[in-house]
C-alpha cells in the first residue's frame, strides 16, 4: 500500500474501502475472490460508512454510536486484511491491479546493498597481554556511531616494525557488529612485538569498504597498558 495499512485517519480508511469496494464488486474473480466475499466486504464498508457519518454529525453522535463505529472499523480492517492476503497470493493479480486497489507492490528486485565508502576511525583503548581493545567510530560529520547501511566492521592485524602496504600482508581477524572490540593476538606472536591493527566497515553482506589508517601498539606480558 502507498501508506501503512490501515491508514491512521478514519476518513482515509473509508476512502480506501470505498475505492476497493467499487473495484471488487465490478470483477471480484479477477482478484481471486468470490462474489460472496465481495458482497461481505461491501457490507463491512456500508456499516462503517453509516456509523462514520453518524459520528461526524453533532445531532447523531452518541456514545453508543461511537462504540458501534469502533466495532465496525475493527471488523472492516479484519475483513480487508483477509481479502488483501488472498489478492496478493492470486497469480492473476498484476502490479497495475495492486496500484488500483492501493495495496503494496512486491519488490521482486532485491534492493542493492552498497559497499561502505568510508572507513572507521580506530583507536587502541588498552592492551592486556595479547588482547588489544580497539574502539571504532564514524568519521567527522557522519553524526552516528556507524554510517548508514553499515552492519559492522572487518578487523585485521599485522606484526612488524612497519605496516604492510598491501592487504595481502594483513591477517584477517574477523567480523564484528560491536564498536568496542577485544582482538586477541595468537601465541605465535612473541610478547613485546609491535602489532598494527586496522579495520573497515562492512555491509549486511559482509562486503568490506576501505580500511582505516593503521594504528600501532605493543602486546605485553599481561600487565595492562594505557593506549
């Protein structure tokens, strides 16, 4: 539907129902419905319309009418949802027919998921033994913890005096949906080694964007170090 069903305003619900009633009465079978189903829907629409009109006139509005209108509205919405489910599942229902009824058009083409274009800002918060705690934040002006469309981050590390210039020299550490992460460096890396860490934002398909500027630290013998 063009808007969330049911519409928030009763006047909009009535307008939708009157339009749908005209279409379905004209050719219920085209939408996968029986004449009896179309007739039953007409009854729901007529009942709600009469009570809606009565409750919008000071001379006919009463607490009893208001309560009756609430019940008629609920019954109309329930009926409409059931018919919409049948119509949507009917093989003969086309998108033009859905537009005429103002019901949702199914998205048969999956929405592309873009690869992140920016990289996170990475900082080393602390080091405890072989565990390097890093924090990831969005860049300046992005206004949120993670850019739109970002599911998480892909983490890498490297060991050496200088960081590798090619990604083939980095070790993939894993993916995370957290922005503060503990990276444990394998025991094969001696204590006191200089370790570089970097990260890239990734989308829901775990496709990584550009990596951030590498940050260096030293793994210790178990004593916590300030970043």
